[in-house]
């Protein structure tokens, strides 16, 4: 995934948005049944997931790095310095039970477009919606392991994810107690 070009990653992510759009009704119903959120709010959350993917795909087009004159003491006339955006590796995305799709998507879509692999930790209270969501994402053609989901109690699975050496970054939204 990290070795692919921005254009290749964007193509797969755009395909994912089309697949997600096809499943708005059944995914909204699943979320409503699983967690009790009103169906209208579930539909709104599902639509927001698609908007987030599209937004981060667009933002990814502008990750060029920066170029500037090298003003260090060792720099000579005409020397330049530049920055390059590179993937970190595996990013864990943890969100709250009340917004189990949009909050992790803020983290996952941004990470994916920049070439990172993601693991989404499903909330213990409503894991089915997140597990199905990641299954749909993988239908778009992400390379094996680029988008994963895990479920389980935070005290077990959350601890394992945060203590794992392969994880390079963690995006977390939740309560102080859980954090």
C-alpha cells in the first residue's frame, strides 16, 4: 500500500466510496439495530463517512512537502532543503461507541491516502457495524492487511494494540477513563 502512488491509492479509495454508497440502507439499519441510534442519524453518519473519504482523497493531492533555501551555516549559495511526506506504517484508529464509523474514519481515511495501513478498533458495545464497514472497504481492492478491524474489550484489545511494536501511531477519541 505504501509503495503505491497517490493516484493508485486514490482510485481504490474512490471505489470504496462507491461501494459504501451502495450499502447505505443496510449499513444504517445494522447500526440502528446494533446500537439503538435513530435510523436518520445512522444514515447521516454513513453519508459523512463517504464525505470524509472524498475530502481526504482531495486533500491528499496537495501533500507535496516543502522546498526552501538552506540557510544553515554549512549551506552554500543555491543550496535548498526540502521535506517529503512518507507513511508511518500501521496506524490504529480508536473511536467511541456513539459514533463508531465517522470518528475512526477521520483517522483512517487520512492515514490511508498517505499510504499507511490502518487497524480500526471496533467499540465493544457495537462491533458488528465496524467489522462490516471494514469488510466493505476491503471489497474495493485494498492490498491484504492495509485495512483491518479488530474487536474485543478495550482492556484487552486496546492494551494489545497500544503496546504493539508494529503500531507507529494511534488516533484515539473517547472518554478520559478509556484513554
